C-alpha cells in the first residue's frame, strides 16, 4: 500500500530526494544525447543541468550520511502517494526541441514543488535550508529550459507565467480528462454492443440503452475514485484530487453515454448506425486531444486509438451474437 508523504521520516524524505536527483540526471543525459546532433547548444545546456543534478545528489547524500549513517533506505517514487512521476522516454517522441523543452520545464516544476513541500514539513534547520536552496535552483533550471532553442528569445515574466499556467492546465485538467474520455469511450463499447446484438431479435433498444448508461455511470464512478486516490497533488502540482476525480469521472461518463444515447431510438439498425458514427467521432476526438496537448503524432494516435476501439467493439459483437 502506498504511503502518504507527510508520514515519511526525515531520513526517508532525503532518500526520496536522492533517488529523484539520480533519475533526473540520467534523463537529462539521455535528452542531451538525443538532441546533440541537431541542437548542440541545447545539449550543452542539458549537460550543465545534468552536472548540477549530480551535485544536488551529492549534497543530499552528504547530509544523509552526516545525520543518519551509511545505509540509505530504498525509497521508490511509486511507493509514495502523490510523489513526482516521470513519463517514459517513449512518450517524449518525436525528439523535437520544443517537446524536450516542455518536458524539462515540467520536470523542474514538479521537482521544485517537491522540495518546497518537503522543506515546509521539515523541522530540522540544516535539512530545511538545503531543501529550500535546491527548490530555488530548480526554479533556475525551469527558466533555463526556455532558452534551449537557439532561435528562441528569453521569455518575459508574462510569458513564463502563461507557460506555467499551461503546464498546470495539462496536469490538472487535460490529463485526467483524457484518461477518462479514453476509458469511457472504449471500455463501454463491449457491454453496449454485446447487449445490442444479444437483444437484436426482439427489436427492442431500451435494454441496450440501460446497459450503456449503467456501464458509463459505473465506469465514471470507478475512474473518478481511482484518479482522486492516486495522488493528492501536494507535490506534483496536479491539483486537488477531488477536482481531478470529478474531471476524470465526468469525461468517462461523457465518453460512454455518447454512443448509448442513440439506443433511445426504437429501431435497432438506425440506432446502431448512429452509435457507430458517434464512436468514430469520439475516437477521432481522443486522437486530436493527444495530438493537440500531448504532442503525440496524429497518425500514430489514430492508429492506436482506433485499433483498440475496433478490438473492443468486435469483442462486444462476438459475445452478443454468441
């Protein structure tokens, strides 16, 4: 079971920070390696940031050894509720300068929030000072990431605030909403169309509508609670868990109800045809959101979303027709 951050000891907080700095340094090194052929200036900046992250790790380790001894406990980010999360390198593709810049800025924003939160909860003066200093250094890293593109001029304060607001919007609204929309649109296909083809011979569409509504509401409740309980948002900046849970739940219900409503029409094939059109619109909407906000290639998103939707749709038909 995941532990709450506020329940960790000071030694465990330092161990988490050491682990975070070690992973971030390796990520910056990989970003630099990928960008070096086309963006040597950006790669050089990333190399500098990597060295500073290593320096942070050494300072944290020295403080830990001084206060708590030689054995650093194994603290994994996935064991702490609400701890900073890092996306896989696969999600950063394609390797364009703007995508990497946004990824680095988001990493530094999350890390800065972690150090600020950790410093607030720490009573030891020496530890509090170090964590506060590291939070300020992470703020400098976030500003430095805006200068990766050689043609990009330094942003003024208003632009920096706008970029931060956009990052928080992605974390607090777009990400949970997209997760909910994908789950609602895809996971409810099988029970809906299974019920539709199972009752096709009777010519009644009302039972199918009820199944679709029930599946949508059930999925919305499940996804809403899962999102709200996954992260309290205190360190990652992902917002209040209730807000994320509501956004995720509502988008899940919206994704499922969309193709259930046509079965209010008392004609099976007409209702099914309209439902299929709605499903296509939903899948293309999901692909567009991923393209617009997650920098995922539109063609790749279409293939991934459509293939998954078609497989679930066919499963529902096969089960309902058996």
